[in-house]
C-alpha cells in the first residue's frame, strides 16, 4: 500500500479499533477520583476519613502538626489533617511515650481504629472533624529538629526566609493547593489539545543561538573558543520550523529564559503553554484559546464566558492608558478637549495647539480624599481651575464625565500617548487607594478576559527614536490591509499580533507569522537594520514551501497566579528565584574555579573589592 494512502486510512483504523474507541471515550468523560493510597503502605490519607470509616483499622503516614498535653496530636499530609488519640492505658505505654515525645514536624506512621469524637468535641472547621483515630501502633520514621518557622498558613514569614527553606514552605496547604491546581490545569490542557484537537507535544532544544531583538538571553559557554549558546526566550523559531516540517499542530509546556530583573510577575526562568498551527488566522487562534481555557478552567473558580471581548490597541490606550486594561472596574479615560477648548486655562490651550495634543481626565467615585476637581453637593465644582470655567463649561464637564457628589476628576494635558499613560497609571493608583479605604472595585473572584488586537508592528527605539524595533518580535506578519505600507511607511503598519489580558495582566500573546522569505528578509534588513545572517536557517526554511501559520504562548505561571489570587508568580512555582533572580535555597548563581572555566576559554576579571573579599 502506498504511504499516502496508509496515512489517509490511519485515523479511520484507529477510531474503528475497540481499544482506541474506549480511550477516546475515557478522555472525554468525567474523570474518576484518584486513588491516593495506591502503591504505598498507607490505607488512607489524613484528609479523607469520615464518619463512614468508624470502626475501620487504618494506617496513616504524615507529619505531626501539633500536640496537646500528651492526649492527642494532629497528623498532616498533603490532603488534610486527622486527630490522633494517644492511648493512655498501660498496655500501650510505649506508643504513648513515642508519640508524646516526638518533635513537631516529625514524620510518623500510625495504625489505629477510627472512632467518633465525643459529643460536643466535633470540629466543623475540619473535614475530618467528626472522627479521630485511636492509635494502636506507631513508628517515628524521621525525627525533626526545630524548624526556622511553623508550617501554618497564618504564620507570617518573610519571602526571603520562605525561599531559603522552600522545601519546608512547600508543606503549607496553600502552596500544596497552588501546585496541585496547576498540575490539573496543565493536564486538562493536554487533553484538550492532544486528545480533542490533534496537537502534537514536541520538546524543542534548550541550547540554541541568539535571537535578534526581544529580551536579553542567557549565554552558555561552549568548548569552542569564543562561541556561546543562548537559552531561548521562547521556542519561537523551532515552532515555526515545525510548521515548515508539516507537523501542522504543535504544543509544548515550554521552559523559557530571560536575563532580566525579576518583578512580581516575572522570573528569569518561566513556563509557557506554547502553541503553533498551520493554515490558521487570528480568529482561529482566538477560538482555540477560548475553548482551551474554558475546558481547563477549575470548577471551583466558576465558569468563564466565551467569546472573550476584543479591543484595539488604540482604544485600550485611549480608554485605559495601557495595552493590558483591567476591565473589572470603570473610571475610563475621557477626552474633555472639546469641553475645555473655549476655556482660559493656559496649559490646556498650549496642549490643544499641537497636532497630537489632547486633554483627558478620569472621574474617581467618592475620591474626594485624593484631589483635583471635586463635585460639590450643589452640583458646582471645587477646584483651582474653576475660576477659568463658566457655569456652562462646568455643567458640560460634569455631564461628559458623569460626575456625582464627592467624585474627583484627575485631569492631564499634553501629548496623547503620554497623557493616556499617565492617567492609566493614576487610574490604577486611585483604585488601590479606594480599595484601601474599603471600596471594592476589583473582585479577585471575577475573571475578565480581553483580547487586545491591532498593535503597531514597529515602535521607535527609546535610545534612538529615528530607528525602529519590533513591537513584539521580528517574525510577526503585518496586517493584511497595511502590507503596502510596510515598504513605504512602516511606522503606520498594524500587526497581526494579539494579546490575551486577564484582570489587567497579560497572560498570553501571539501572532500570525511572516511565511514569505522575501518579506521576512525585508523586515530584518531594511526596517530593523538587523544582520539577517543570524537567521539564515529560518529564511532558507521559508523558501522551501512554508505554510501560512500562527500561534500563541500563554504564560502559565501568571495565569495560575491569577486563578488562585496569589500576590506573586513565585507562589505558584515550586522552586522560584528571588526578586533579584537568585536561588536563595541553593545559593545560586555561585562562583566556579579557574580550573572549571579553563575548558571554556573564559577568564573572569574580578572587581577590586571582590578580589579583596576573596583574599580575606
């Protein structure tokens, strides 16, 4: 049989086989409860015993959470807590001595009988609060020394201390919950992509070469003199090459690296759900991601509604002052240029005299503690600026901004983007102040997704505004309507890039790619002034029949941190780096000896103070 014919029949054969049919059915059906006690010596976990288990002999393994007066202790594992009754009779004196003297956080095995708690001693706050286990035998598997902090979620610990002893911090119920929810979400994503939509999970190399533009990359020395690998900031080139190779649908839970300072939502190493498809457009990618998130969304976080709303980059900047707007609350930026055009306010007139000049404002509800223009109960305005405004202008301003009593208006005048950006920052700062005063604006239990589209393809470089850089990366295709502008006025070209925003944070970004070698070479050489030789392998691949393709990457760390309402992505990563990008537990990065550097032909030039420190 010819190979193409065999490939054509293969899906039908697989679906027709009884075993494969059951496999596909199981993937789509409701999952069964996992057996947490399979393959191990325990009979139950510390979180699952209930009144129905009364009378049963059970064996539990866990850590001693706390003890009370040699009468009972509480045993903890990943799933919960169980109260263990320490026997007081002479026959079990050795068990009493062993458990009563065991230090907190020691690892123990306890075998005993499940009993109901005495009337009035039930604990409704514990899922296992109706029962206790009367210990018959016990064993200390590993005694614990005094720990640097207690393993209780309500105990406050500095982040540095938590990261130094991360293996202890991981015992907390909150981190256990975060990591397990993360695992479940990723598993559901795999089901949706691979089992339901035919994506192929492909691992791409970690050692590669420098990519022009974008974030700074970590360098890895090689044994070839003067030659270095780079750790990829994303599998961007590889996933495009997989499309050239005819793989059609790719995804990967990808490790990525950026040599940048950490922020609450950034790490030097991070994880993204990386996706690429052939023969797809922007709408197709958006439908895929909406379905993916809806399928993998945790049930306890409620449901999410699709399709997600969409907003252009220009509208996002004009209304919210940012390309990642938080749409959970109002306080939109309003253009009041027409209302103040006849005023005698000099700085307003100066701003409006420039082609890109504008006057905009935000109205802060009940914000009279913040400043600037305040609405009085009689409907008049209180401000230094009101002496320049007539009654008609004041009335128009109140109407345009929708002001109510005690509302405050913050006003800015100047260049359009600078004004929008400043008011966007003030909008978020004002929300922080109002919430600190008790007004709820951003409910962490609600999830507002938003697509932001029609970004500019290029932006002026900060250090040299006469030169251009890619707004995202150099492989993004121009908007079909703006293709001709690429060759005449690239500053006006919109891109086929799209960002996914959740509650004011960017959780994903992607684009339709350039699949023409000629167009890609023009962007690199003529627009960006980059050496295209660095990407010769990609350009050559595009000349070999590259299909139209596009993709997206979801920031897994950031997405999970928003789902669980964590203050930092470090709370959803098992072993994160510190704010400065250091591993405080293992003290990395660390020094290496000159002998270790020798095979890589590298010498370190030490600063004077470091030389003195090493001598002493």
